[in-house]
């Protein structure tokens, strides 16, 4: 059996989308086939208990952020040899994929690097694009989330590496994200049982577009006066969003939940009638949405979705079928129009929700995508 060393900074219990992506893929690999080498994130019982509960060995480096230094590379080689691994999977290709040549000389026969939104950003700057080209040239396959990230990264890594790129997006657990996930209880607890709810589940940072939702809300309220915007998640932007709520005058129509434990997220999706996250691209394309798994989780929950047009976000929506894509910048009026249309048409919401759930089942299931990764690690392009 092929045995794989996963080298990654992105691993739970550190929170985040890439962390969840890598972990969900790892736990679905054949028993006994993976070993993880990860950064520490933080000291304490939480990390130790998490690692002990995994169905594979987890080796933690003492640093909170691993870089392809001599020490880190030497340790990766030691683990590769001790665990008799024949393949290496970089949870994020940049920058740890720069260790690829040394690991190949140490015995790795197959090297795979996952790419995400930040590799697409690397591709736009001359120095980091050159490093990305080295990574592409020294790995056997790079995965990509969707067409947006593929097109950006392919230009940087060159035609030979680009020809070896394979799509491998994160998946959705249909048994967790489903229409009966407990949304009614969340609505009742928050006093929203009789109100139309637009829900946004995301970290509170400027790129995600919660401010655009707040600015669009007066137009929505003009047509649907009882609407409430449910903003789920924590993050550094909350203070600015709270001020914006007051300046726009919609305090009675916005609810902030703060950070929510992962196991409660499905119920918070289910508390909505419509899911919306009008994400936008910032910093000249360096701050961009790689895919937007939240749209697919909402679809699995049976909600129509409204997405921004940042980066690969449109790859997670079938326009007019599972939801809508709106401009991430200056799109308040279009956003409001789409939300009013959905909130006012229960049949349309149901049709889009059912179409989204079917699409997730057909194309975005974890078991199907994890099997694809298994094949790539074994040499199938």
C-alpha cells in the first residue's frame, strides 16, 4: 500500500477552510496510508487531544508556521524515511512545495501540491511567481479549486506543469449539511421564527462583503419589511460592521451571532431562507476568493445562494439554477434585487434549493473527491 506524508501548516484544530479541506481529505484516505507533519499552531491540551483522536500519526513541529528551511526539510525527510512513505502531499503548495527536490532525493516517488486562493495571488507577483514555477516544476501534480485559480496559477508555473494540473476542490458532507439541520431551533432562540432571514456564514473580514449586505438592506426592507440579516462568524471586521449597521439605520434588522462552534454551523445555515455572501476582490487581486465552500454548504442545506464575483466564487454557483452571482463591488442594488426576488418567491427558493442539493450530491461529495485524491497519490493523473 502506498503511504503518504502530508506536510502542511493548514491542519486542525487551527480553524479555516484549507485546514478543514486537508483534514477531510486525510481522514477519507485508506486506513494506515497517511502520516501528517504539521505546525503546532498553539500549545496545550486542545492540540494534543485532537491529534490523539486522529486515525493516523500526527507529528507536530515546534514552530507555529513551517517554512521550507533546512531544519524543517531535514525533519520532513526523517519522517518520510521513518514512516516508509513513498509519496508526499503538500497541504498548500506554496511555500512548502519548495522542499520537493530534497524529498524526492530522499525517496519520495510521487509529490502532490494542493493550490488554493493564495497560490493564485502568488502568481501575480514576479518573485513569488518564480517560486511557484519552481514548485510546479518539481512536483508531479498540482491540484486546483476551479477555473479561476487554474488560469492564474497555470500562467505562473508554465506549460509543462500546467498540463499536469488536476481539479480537486473541497467537498461537502451531505449528512451534516442538510435541510433538517436544526435551523428552526436557532431561529426560535434568536427570536426570528416569523421573519424572512438572509444568512451569511463567514469570517468577518472586508473581502467577504458583509458590509455590502448591510448597505443593501434598506432596499430589501422596502419590499420585505420584516427581513433580518443573520451574520454568523467572528473576525476583526466586526467593529466596523457594527458601526455601519448603526449609520445605515438597520439595527433592528441585523443579528450578529459571533463565532459559532463548528458543530453548530449546519443549524445556522438552516436558520436562513436565503444564503448570501457578496465577496469581492481586493488589493489588486491579491485578496481573492479561491472558491467559497460556504455556497456549497448552503446548497446542501437546501438554500438558494447569492455569491459575489470574486475569483472562483462563481464556480460554486450555477447561475439562475442554484442561485445568483452579483458584482462584489458597487453591487448593492443588484444584490438587493436578487434578495427581494428570492424572499418573495417560496417556489423559486425551493426549486433553487433542490437543484443545489442535487448538484452537491452529483459533484461535490467528500467520498468521491477523496477517492480522486487517492488515485492522484498513487500515480493516476
